[in-house]
């Protein structure tokens, strides 16, 4: 559904993304992987259309416009607003009329009990759930998650992964950024490895054992350390 | 509506919007009281004939604290025009003789300005002082037989005339209308402070734009059609409403306490300038990515413009057309 063609992105003469090509198909679940500063967030923003490539194209190859759900790295929430207020605001904004979907999401993510909590009183995990829910409220075809699982406890992670898995099964496409092997192995089908703005590797999750051994020979690199942390 | 609630909910919002004007009022009010204390009603009495009776009368009247009387030899209507005095009373020649003969008409000519307010009070007081003399001398005249009064009845009737409900005391009355265009009332520079306060409100609210940007709220909204624009418009609406409510409040208080002399068009210009400031600061927030830089720039601009207004006000600078890039000059000039 989305085709990247030699995408390069520069900012202040720095090439943050270098000549990346790739294809995202409907139903995919891709994990962008790489050390800090590799350009993962930038690539995700390019996919979301928040930035435009300096050269190359990032095109939607499907017939109709695809709806995108973007969950930023920060907790992009309004202070002094309750969980319910957030859901209502975004539901109105996106003209989401499928109340059944919204209710189910509230149910699976366990937001029911905290609907009247103000955002600043939420624990880290609860806030992450809301951050995710807000980005998914309009049943997006393409879900883009930038480190959506930072600082969540295992139970919260379970709820979030369950919901994402369910959406993916139903045909939604997911691109996520995560450092968390739990998350990656639980949901991703494909891994894209980025380093220094380049897409250096791309493989199905089934090859991750093989790749772990391969990267363990990358002495000194951050990627070796990151793969080493996988059990 | 949800966003509005979340913006106004913050305690500091209410404190800033409500607390500051209160603080300013508390600071300003003593000044206002002081100036009203100082404003004794200034009145000139003009006696071209240098009569000692008039001098004596002025001394008597001057005991009144609320009036400040000046005895002059010449009529100078410019003083009325400048608002230096509230009214001028010109006395006739041989005032004492006329009073002693019991004459009550045309002893004085009263000049007043269309803006004169409380001089009427003085007129009453002056009249009663003169009447006292008139009645006393009439009584003396009768008792000493200076007046040819035949019967008790005639004397009684004569005395009665002073208690008739008609004007006891008549004088020529002239309203002075200046042909000169009203001299620029330049004491309205504090309006620049009102503007500065509104700028402060706008800058305060701009913190939300930066918060939303830093928290990724705008990025999140950008994937929805016109999502970003909508939040921006909500923000503009909230700030605009706050400004307008504040302005209405200010107009109300100002009309009530007459703190700053302003006419309706100046209120309009204040509203216009405030809305312009809002638009400028909003546009600036797109260019300037650090909230602190925005605060610094607007503060410097505000301080410089208020300082310039004051310097021009105190005649330390002469106004030049390019000063109009400083918005408060639209208000005071
Ligand atoms: N606003 C910016 N201006 C300049 N450089 C930036 C900006 N944002 C990020 N970068 C740089 O771009 C590179 C990639 O950033 P990012 O995509 O956030 O990496 P990641 O998400 O993989 O950690 C980093 O080197 C970072 O320093
Ligand atoms: Mg990142």
C-alpha cells in the first residue's frame, strides 16, 4: 500500500535518511530496529506524511486514500482532560461513528475503569494505553507506532499487544519502532534494521536467530549489543 | 469545548488573567485617589476694578476647602479652554454699593466651559454669600430708615421677595465653547499598559502552542484532515475570547472609575491592535521554535514600545511616523 522509492531526507545539510527503498503491503507488521539516532522516527514521519522527502518518493499505491493512525513517541495528550474527553474529542474530530469498535477498544485496553481520570493523574502505563487508543480511534488502515511501549508494565503490554494483534489479524497494517524484544517477537513479521540513516537489513522474524548470530560478529557496534540482549 | 476547558482549567491561567488586573488596580487606585484629592475646583474671580470688597469676599470664600479661588484683574478665556479653571466669574463695578442697595441682578457674569462640571456648586455658594450681604444690608437700611418704607406690611412684603421660589440671584451666563479643536488629551498613555497586559495574556496562552508541539499533539493531529488547523483555530478562538472579555471588563471599569480618558473610537482601536497582536504572535510561533525566544522577542517589543510612548509623552522625543510600527502609538496618537 505504501512504496518508498529512494527516499532521502535532509535537514540542515545532514542526511538523516539515506536512499531508502521499500514496500509496505496490507496486513504487514514491520518493526523498525536500530540504535538511537539511526533515523527510525524520521522514517516513520516520512511514512506518515508529516515530512516530505528531500528526494525520492513515498507513495500510496492503493486506489483510495489510506487512513493513518500515528502514535508519537511522546505522550501527546492534553493536560487537564480526562480519558473520556480525549476519546470524545478524537472521535468527533475523525468522525468515527462505529461506537462498537470504540467500545471494544476501551474494553480490550482496559480503559473502562479510568475513563474519568485526568491525564496528569494517570500512571505511565495507563497514559501509554490512552496514547495508543487515541491514535487508533478511527480504525486506521496503516498504524504507525513510535516507541509506543516505553515504560509499560507487562500487563499493560499484554493488553496493548492483544489489541494490535487483533487489528493486524483483521487486516490493518502496522509499522512500529521498538527496542523491546518482547514486543518485536510477539507481533512483528518483518524487521527493518536501520543504522545511521541507512536501511542496512530487512528480514522476516523467522530468521531472527540467524541474524542474531550474524550481528554478534559486528564487534563494537550498537547493533551487536542490541541483538545480544535477546535471549 | 473540551480543549477550551482543558486550557482554562489550569490554575495559573485563572491567576494570570484575574490576578494581574486586580494587582494593577490595587497599584493604580491610590494614584487615582491622590489625583482626585488634588483636584480642588479651580475658579477665577475677575475684578477689573480692583475693589477691596471683592478681595474681602474672595478671602471669605477661600475658606472653603473644596474650592481654590484666584482673584485676577483681567479676563483670560484661554484658561477655560485649557481646562486650567472650571469657571470664571467677572464682577461688576461698584459691587459693594449695588449689594448695599439690595440689587440682586447682574452683579456677576459667569463664564463656563461645556466640560465644566462642578462649578455650579460654587455658583450656589457664591450666591448665598452675596445674598447674606444683600439681606443684611437691606435689613440695616430699613432699620436705619435709609429706605423710605411706610408700613410694616410693605417691609414684610419686601423681605418676602428673598424667599420666593424664583432664582434669588441672577447673573449673566455664558458658556464658552472652544472653536479650537479640542486640545489633544494626552494623558491616555496608560492605555499602552492595557495593551501590554493583553500581550502578556497572548504570550501566556502561546505556551500551549509550544506544549502541543513539543508533546507531539500537532504531529498526531497532522494525519487527520485539517486536524492541525482545527486545534490552531480553537486556540485562536480561546485567546480571542479571553482578550475580548478582558477588553469588555476594562471598558466597564474605565467607564465606571474614569481611569483613562478614552473615547469610543479608541476602544475600537485598542480592540483592533490587540487582535493584530494576537495574529502576529500566533504567526511568530510558527517561525520561532523556542518558547523562550518568543517570550523574549515579545517582551522586548512591548517594553520598547511602552518606553517610547512614555518618552514621547514626556516630550523627551518627538513623534515620528515610523514609530507607528510600535503598536501602542496607534492608541495614543
Ligand atoms: N529537528 C531536528 N533537527 C536536526 N536534526 C535532528 C532533528 N531531529 C532529529 N535529528 C537528528 O536526526 C537523526 C535521526 O533522528 P531520529 O529519527 O529521531 O532517530 P531515532 O528515532 O532512530 O532515534 C539523529 O541524529 C538526530 O540527532
Ligand atoms: Mg525516535
